[in-house]
């Protein structure tokens, strides 16, 4: 088998070992690189990040565009054999924040990376994680949310819904949503926008007709919408480049 095109850094997060997958642009550069912490979606049919084709391909695409990318395995709190339903049911916002904070530090410590030019991004479950993280970690310089659901509720005892923390976001936001999605629904997206408006946060949302949840998830043929996906890719790269390059 060919060697992987990423490095793995293992860090301890509150007593649990978490792997952070690191991707860097091909070739050498004397210029400090901008970075992205990428939160993974809910994986289907596998236990580890190394088999998450969508998330790893997304990281590679960002890296090919000139970004260093850190992808933390945010489901390290459970045995890999545990069901995803259990992991979803037991997930806690404080755990996810600890994971993203650790991944940020791993990325910021890389000698090629400019720690002052790091964005947060995520899809599906990771889209919610990305919004949540940006509410608590003020060092992110951009936030990209792809069809993040459940932003209107907190996870874990005493957790505040991320939507209610919008005023804490310290960077511009871009969001991508399918109009055929139910979580987040078009009404949810309106509520997200209302929260950002009320907080005075700079943002742009893009919504796609005939696209549902996970419209960028190309391994899932029943969900993938190539036209919407490629349009979102073009827009997010322009957005990130304008802020980080």
C-alpha cells in the first residue's frame, strides 16, 4: 500500500488520546501557510478517520489549494467498535471544544503555519462543531459551515445552544445549505442568519435548490449534488483566500 499523504499527531485530551491528521500543500514554500481546522461529518459504515473518504478528500482539496489542514478524530472518546448512534447520543459540547482547541494548537505549532491565519470549517455534524468552536475560540479568522444541523440546541448537561452564542464569534462566516434539507431546514437557516444579524457578525449564506443534506458528500450518490458542491467549493475558496491569503 502507498504511504499516506498525511501525518498523524496524537495528543491527550482530558485523559483520552486523540489523533489529529495533518495535511500540507505539496512542495516546499518559504511563506508561512494559512491553516484550516476541519471538523469531520458523521461517518457512515466505518470506525476510524483513516477510512472517512469524504473528510480526507476534503482536507486534501484544501491542502492542494495552499492550506495546512488539521482534522481531529473527534469520536476518540469511545471505542471504535461503539455504534455511531451511541456516540451521537453521548456527545458533549465541552468534549468537542476540547478537541478543536487541541487541534488548533497542533496546527498552530507547525513551523510552516501562520498561527494568526487559521480558519474553522466543517460539514454536517462538523458544521455544528465548527460554529460551536468559533463561539469559544477567538483566534479563528474565518468560519465555514456546510449544512450544520442542531445549532439551535446544546449537547450535554448545561450546554448552551450554539445559536445563542453567535455574538461571541470573532470572524466572518460563510454558510452553505440545501433547500431540501430538514436539519438544518430553510427556517433553521433563517434563524441562523437572524442570530448573526442581531450579533452584528459579517456573514454570507448560499442556499441551493434541489439539494438536500450532505450535498457535497460524493461517496453518497443519493445525496451528492455536483453542481451545488462545486459552486460551494468555488465560493468557500474565494472567501477563505480573501481573509487568509
